[in-house]
């Protein structure tokens, strides 16, 4: 297997290749010139020196510890820039000498000029860093206290990216305000210094919203805004016109979501915004991303449970946004959802009236595509319009009764499974009695990956599994719910339903769901993820599409195995008896060609099985018995190429049509990643 070297820049310990780095630092035109020069590489030394200069510029851009070292040590700084200057002189001199091809020399010289410019810029920046930081600390410190302004490398590196691992720039500083009121002044001070503000909660975001996407960003870390003010009771009017008392939680934006959940739980209540990242995410991040988790099927996402929040806005204003009509349930498509926006004096400056279908398109239960939401500040804005400093959420009484169900879907495709999922979600709309609290599905790729022990007495594994938590306030309600669900399933011949007999068994049902990480065991836990939001009714069509892709990819990979084997045998050299080997090659080719024909035949009985490859491998190993090195290499090719097959696995979160699509890939295999993408 011939590997293409995408990295000549030293210290490139990133997922970026040279092209990405150079595009980022110098722009695409420079990359094109560099590629051209590299393709006609005349002097190896110059090329190495150019890459070293670029590597040095890049690593200082990326690594705050090295950057800090140059700030702290004028001696090191001097020697670093002197060496780089000398290297650039050597490259320029070599280019001048070799003016045989003037166009090439000009390109090299312009590259040297550019590196020199960047070097001087960096030199100026590092030389002026102490004074600049002093000025920033003085101005921001006046708002939040000097001790809450950080420049140390550890603070900078830990705010350089979020859960996306997307890295572009280091922040210029990290600010940790300790009180909500400080944030208005902080934003004004950042603006005054000509810098840019990015709010950050737990850094678990998957949209890159907390990534410094340009130079000169100050990260506003909200971790000190972590006070939970308490629970109070307020009056709400339900759909039936009845006024009821409901508990409301008031808290600051930097509170960890799980702390809010546990706080509510201690009072027998539920804080219903529960992303899987709750142990690390914050309330501000939940609002800014409109997060939701396992219980979204029952209570929706952050916007469904949010009653009010205060935001510090650029320009020195403080806004309070308040929902004026919460009916004590999640938002439905036919609802009208009203908010009022008030200034710091409490004067209502604007009202926002949204249709439920503007929040989520008809047919979708998770949909964050309408970022504007009629100009509603903060929600789904990924921190781009202001900083949320505190919030109020409705809490729900915890359900006392819970039953866990496991549904296994059999048959040739996902048609029945998707009809079942649609029917269940229609039949079990939340009416305040028995209701579905969690609905999680995983497909046959996961079933295979986790070695799922299916419960049905059937001879083939299921096509998909659905786990359901049903909740109710009374025994009568939960038993009625169970009967209704079981009766519903009687109409579906390919679906088997199982009820957990107690909490331990329910735990065991859910344990399978927690093992889904096994999908990427083959690729050392690395995978590409994409969330796709579908109307539930389209699930079957999507599953058919995924199935077809998986079959194509499997065949493509099997053919690659055979072709790699053929390519290897064409050049293989044994330790001894080359003539004997030579005589066997035509037979090996014949076996390989026959295997290719069988693979391309797409026989249903052998599709997605290892039958043809296993047979070919056995035949070849038999043919080359007595040639240990050849046999060893053949076995290695079979294993290595097969490891690189692309498999698309899906699981649906929260029964809301939010399908997580995962493709395990090797992080060091560019071809595999490109094919997967
Ligand atoms: C393992 C894992 C599981 C996840 N599971 C789920 C899930 O089940 N459901 C789900 O919806 N998401 C999930 N996510 C995504 C993520 O956790 C959520 O989006 C979460 O709400 C982000 O919160 P955070 O505090 O970490 O925000 P950050 O990552 O810190 O920031 C996210 C965005 O919010 C902005 N922001 C943060 N705080 C504020 C503030 N105070 N004011 C204004 N803007 C602010 C930031 O600028 C950024 O744009 C998961 C992520 C991971 C890594």
C-alpha cells in the first residue's frame, strides 16, 4: 500500500495536513506556489528549510507554551528569530544562485518575503505581548477584577477549541466574570480594546460556537456564574384554561446542567433539559444551542422549558427575555409561542410571537435550522449576539412509576420499525398521564458491533432495537400504558416487545445503549459523526439508503482486498524457490479473478458475509503453503485492507428524528476519511 505523505511541516501533530496549515497561515495562492515548487524540488535543503520556517511559524501560532517561552526569555527569542532569519537568507541566496529558471526563483523569493513578513509580525507581537497583556488586564480587570483575566498557556490552550476539536487561533485572553452584572461592562471593555468576545460554558458544543475563529478573541468563561438561586412557585394556565402552581428554577448561566438536574431531583422535581453531556455542559450553552436529551420526546429541548433569561448585550445593555404563555408542556407545532424582551429598566421593548412550526418544521421534533427564531435573542444563537447570564426554567413533578420496554424489529428492512416508531409517538402524546420519556433506537450495525444478545426466540438477528421508558404518576396509569403499547404491537408481525420486570432488568436493557461506542473499536474509537434530522416517517427511506451504501462499501472494500492481493503477488519475492512461486502465480490470479466475479455477483446469501474472502484466503494460503513470508503478507493484506472498510451506523436519540450517523475511520488514513466524508 503506497502512502501519500501529506505532512512535511515539522511539528504537525494535528489532524490538519500541510495544505490546511498553509492555507490558514498564508492563503491558498501560497499553497499552490509551494506545491509547484515541491513537485520540481531541485534543492532538498532549501525545501526542508522552508518547511521548517513554516513549521516554526505554525507551532508558535498553535502552542501557547512555546509562545510563552519566547515572551519570558529574550535570549531564546533572539536566538529563535536569528536562526529563522539565517535560514531564510540561505533559501533566498540559493534561489538567487539558481536563476536558471527565473520563474521558479521568483516564486521561492516571494515565499521567503512572505515568511519574513510573518516572522517580523510574530517578533513584534511577542516583543509587545507583555505590554499588551498589561493593558488588557488593566481594562478588563477594572470590570471583573485583575485576577479573573488570564493569559497563562494552560488557560489559552484549554479555550482554543471545544468538543469539535476545530482549532484556528489561540484566544488573546480568558476572562472569568464572577457576577452576571459584570458582563455588560466586560463586553464594553472588550469592544473598547478592539477585541472580540466569545462566550463559553462547558466547551462541549459540537458546532464550533466556542472556538476562537479569528485573532484577538477574548473568551468569556462563565464557570464562575454558577449560583443556583432556588426554586419558587408560580401560576401557569394550562390548555384547559385551569390555573396551576408550578415550580420554577432560577439559576446562573454557568451552572453545570447536571447540578441543576440534581438540585431539582432533591425536591422530587425534574429539570427537563438533559443533553447526554449534562455532566459538563452549562445552562448558557444549553440555551445557546437549544440542547435536549433523552427526555426531549416528553419535554422538548431548552426552548420548551425556558421561562426567562437575562443577557448582556454588546453596546452596554442588559436584556431580559420572558416567555409570556407557557402551558406547562413542550411546544407543539400548532402552538403560538410568545416572548417579551425588556430593557434593564424593565420596559418591554419588543414582543416576539412564533408559530410552533417556526421553532420546529412540521414533522420534525428536533430542528435547530431556524437560527433566527423571529429575532429571539440568545436561543440557538451559539453565543453570537450576547452573553446569557441567568435563566429561569419550569420544573416538572418527577414521575413515580416507570416501565422500560425493548422492541426488536425483524424482517428485511426498516419499514415496519419506522411505522411502529411513528405510531407509538402518535399514540402516546403527553396528556399528563402515561407518557413516553425516552425513545432510543440503534441499527443493525450497532447490533453487530456491540454483539447484542437479542431477546426474541428467532433465528436471525434483529434489524434494529428500540428502547422505551414509559412513565406515569399512578400504578393504574402505568399498567394501562403497558397494555396499550402491547396491544399496539399485536398488529406488527415482525416486532417483538419485551418489558423489563424490575429496575435491574431495565438497567440491563439500557446497558446495551451505553455500549454503542463499540462501533469504533476497530478504528481506535475514532469516527466521523453527523447528526441528521428527519421526519420520523422518513426513517425507513433513510435506513434503505444507508443499507444500500453499506452494501456498496462492503463490496468495494472486498474488491480492494482482492486487488491488493493481486498487486502484491505480481511483485512478491520468496526467500527461496522463485521458480516454484512463479509457477503458482497464474493459479493465484485465476482464484482472485473468480473471487472478484463472485463478489460482483451480489448473491443475497453471501452479501455482507465474509464467505468469498474467507474461501479465497484459504485457497491462497493452501497454494502458497511452504512460502511462509508470502503467506504472512497475504494474511496481513486480508486483515489490513478489510479493517479499512467503511460502515455507516445510525442510532436515533430521543425519538425525535435526530439520527446520529457514525462512520468509524482511522484518523491517520486520509483516503478512508475522504471516502467516508
Ligand atoms: C459527548 C457529548 C454528548 C452530547 N450530547 C448532546 C445531547 O444529547 N443533546 C444536545 O442537544 N447536545 C449534545 N451535545 C452538544 C453540547 O453538549 C450541547 O450543545 C451543550 O448545550 C453545550 O453546552 P456548553 O456549556 O458545553 O457550551 P459551549 O460548548 O461552551 O458553547 C456552546 C455554544 O454556546 C455558546 N454559549 C455558551 N455559554 C453561553 C452563554 N452564557 N451565553 C451565550 N452563549 C453561550 C458558546 O458561545 C457556543 O457557541 C453533546 C456533546 C458532547 C461532547
